[in-house]
């Protein structure tokens, strides 16, 4: 099977790409190489005969047509997106252009290719999205996001992803495009760009800097190890029902404060400070605008229909993640000088 992966030099996209190549699939990586992309993320497969790279921006429709014609994929896995909520608050335009217009271009390029090929039944367009499109949940363990939850996005990022989800569904209803969708919870793990919470905490801790926690740290997220997510995405792409959406969660709810303290405890064990704990560096800072209180996914559909469950607990995953960052200093140091990394973003509202 030949899979076209957009955003394959990013965090989740590279995990999908590495796993797909390891399983013997031919993979085409389409990536614009914006600030959060890094070809080192796919270095281990770069010389594989199963891997090809196209330096193409999904906002460039003619270039996408060339890619489809050249590579003739059996499947599209669309992961390319601007994804950092704080950046979306400061500069929403990039999110509109990439997440909405870019998805439109991908759908149209894929539709042309699929139609010209005679509309093969085996073709799939898999759109990868987020649980943030559903808005915010109350702090009640019995209330979870399902695939039927009404959309209620609260940030420019989640609104742009909600828009892209609606476009994908519309192309299925209007044009008969064979699509599947997934909405995931918060990912973490190796190759996570150093502006998100988990890598920020690890790298600030090692540097002796403050560990900033928004508000009181009570905001809750469901944490999904990225390699588990990649496994679920490939499963949905291959076996998911056309027109169906699947929520993918880690079944690991933690408050931000609990998560940060867990990371500190692992670092205390792996690389102890001369005195005290890394938790001594925790600092509470002003909350970001519109900060959703809780995300939590009901994974019943993907479990019952496709037999998938996460294999890694949050404790295991965080330990593996810390170990990876400790062993890959050259990777993250090379990214720390990129625009916006290490700065407090999302405060312009």
C-alpha cells in the first residue's frame, strides 16, 4: 500500500510515517518544513526504498496535483496543520490558511486524482483532527467526548480544525469521497517540538528554569502516547468504515499540575539535582485566554469496532519520553533557536 502523509516531518506525522515504513508500506512525506517540522524526525527511514519526500506546501494546489500524479497513492493521511493554541491566539491567520484552505486544497487534489482514476473503492482520505473541536467538559468523570458530541471550539486553533472536519464530511456527502476521520486527545512522546507542555517542562527543568503552569494547573487532559496514536491511525486508515469518525484517547486523564509533578519525579530519579526536587521550580503564571477546563475521550467506538486500546499508561509513556529527551540532546538543542521557542505566547488577546 502506498500512503501519502501530509506533515510527515512533524511530531505525529513522523510517528505515523516511521511506523508505516516499518510495516512495509510505501510512504510519501508531503511537508512544507515550517518552523515545527524537522527532517531529523524521519532520519531513520530517509534512505529506505519505501520512503519519498516532497517539499510541498498544502496551500499550493498545483504542486499537490503534481504530487498525486507522480506518486499515485492508495491512501491519504492528512496530518499537516498548525497546532499550537498559544500561537493561534497571537496569529490566527496561519491557522486559517493551513488548516482550512490547506485541507480544502488536499480534498480537491485528492478528489481529482480519485475521480481521474475511476473512483477506486479502495482509496481512502483519512483526516486527522483533535478533541479540542468539541470544546470544554465539566470536571465530571462520567462526561466524555463521543463521536456524537456537538462541536464547540473555543480557540482559533480548534475553530480552524473544526472547519476542516466539516469540509471533509461535506466532501464525503457531496462528492462521495471515501473519507474517515479521527479526533485524538493530547499527544506526547519522542520528537515532540519543544513548545508544548511536556517538552517545555523537561527542558526547562534541566536548564534550571521555572516550570510555568497556567492558572492553578487544574485543567485536565487525556494523555495519549504518540506511538500508540500512530498505531491507531494506521488501523483506522486501513479498517475504519468509510464516512465514520473515531475518537482516539489514551484513557489517561491528568491535571496539568499532576502531569508536571509526575515529570519532575521521573527527572528526580533519572537525573537528580544536587539538592531539592525539580518540582521546586514549578511556578504558576497567568492563564491563557479561553483555556478549556477539561478534555476526555470515550474510546468505546474504536475499541468495540476495531479492537484498539492504548498499550502505554501515562506513567510508562512519560518515563519513556523523559529518557528519550535525555538521550537526544542534539535533536532538541537544534530546535531551541527557532522562532517563538522558549517565549510565552498566547497573551495578546
